[in-house]
C-alpha cells in the first residue's frame, strides 16, 4: 500500500479507496480519475478479549457493537470511512466511537497509527485524509432478545418512544417501521401486521421487559433495515428514491405527518443523540421532490457527493485541518471535502 501511494504522489495521480462498493453517498466515485484501490483482499481479523483487529476489507464476521444495516455486504473499512450510525447506535452511538485505533497510509506516504479521538481524522472521511488499512474495534458478547410492540397510530408509537428516552431504558437497538415498510418487506420478513411496528432489542440478562410480539422473525432479518431496503428494491428492479433526516424525538410525528401527501415508506432508527434517524422512501421522483421541498436540506445529506453535509462541525474541522496540512494537492479522493 505504501508503495502504491509513493508512486501516485510521485506522478501526481489521485487515489480513491474502495471497500465492498455498497456505499450510498458516492464515496468510491473517482471524481478526478486516478487509481481506484480495491481493499477487498485485506480480510484478516484477529480477535482479542473485547476487541478485534481487522483489516480494512474484512467483513463483519464478528460481533461489533455498532454495524451497518447492510452489514452482510459491507467491509469494516468502508463502513468506518463512509458510514456513521447503525444497528446498536441507540446504546453505543456512532461507529467511530467504537474504533479505538486505526492504521492508515497518510497523504505523505507514511504508515501512521491514530488512537482515541484522533481516529475521527479518518472517520467518514472517505479516504480524503489517508488510506485506512487496519482498525481496532470494540466488540460485545451479550445475547439479545427482541420484541415488537404494535401501534394503531404514529402518535401512540411516538409517545411510547419518548417515554423510553425519558426513562433511559437500557436498550441495545430500536427501530420504528411504518405499515408501508412492513408491506414492502413482507415477503422477506415473513409477516405483515398493517400497523406501526416498534422493534426493541436488549440483552437477555437485562431486567427490561416489554409485552409484545416475539421480535426474532424481524431481528433475524435485520439486514432488511434502512440501506438494505433500497438496495434490495433495486435488485428487484424497482425504482426507489430516498432521503434521510435526523429528527429530534419530540418533532418526529409532525415531521413524518408533514410529508404524508407524498405517501412515503418510512422507517426510523433511534440513536444515542436523542434523534430519530428517519428514512423516507418513494417509488417515484415526484414524491421524493415533494418530501425534499417540505423537509428542506437534511443535516445528513445522502445526496451530497461531499462529506461536508453529513458531519458535525468539529468533526469536519478535524478532517479539513489534516487534509490541508498533509494533502495540499488534494490527491486523496479529491473533490469529496471542501477545503
């Protein structure tokens, strides 16, 4: 890897790393040509007591605390460099908080190690600050149980969710699915209730108790959540347009109801930031544009080719500062961060 970077620097050729290729924000699109580096053969995973040391191209073959909804098709490096939240984020937050150390080849051609908060230099940076080769990732060993609580209305579901946050119920994961989402995944999941479904997941040894349906049929198909929904819809040759908004819990109902004229398929994944990470999916571009007009620009803009529209200001500042210091020619995934 170092040799490839050295040659690229010498010849002033752009470099773009590629994980498993399932990114939804264009992270591996070479805007200015150059060398596309396929990381998929770097698959080694070494387990420790509560961590793994995984090469960037490794699959999620271990129990990460936080992992993407389309985990079965992604690589750990691609998720770290192009993802953020995911399954487990209700308890643990964004994926980069679960990575304690990375090794990467920086824009000077040096193999460096970043630890602690410094890993944010590369987190969701899409290779603009360096080519990540290895990650040290925190794991978990709890066995989970799951329940599905059914609601006749979004308002009832929202009140229930707000109480979970107010009471600080120690869940691992929580997802709310609209009746339309239930219908869209009926064949894959194996059932359809026609109601708003709240999936709650928590450790088996927890004192938490919910009275509801057995959630295991849905939880065992969690690769059908979020990103996987539109990937699978594309695979079935269906049109799908989507946007994501991080909405404060208390505003979720009004936000979803404000776009009901577009008849979106809705799913919200909840996280430690107190927000509903909500997807709106439609099967025609006109409905998508209606949602975009009503909701405005998302704070996590999946349709921005640059990373600037998806990260908090302090996180983005770390990336830009490192980029300015080490990559003055903008050869590392050029055009993906405003500098």
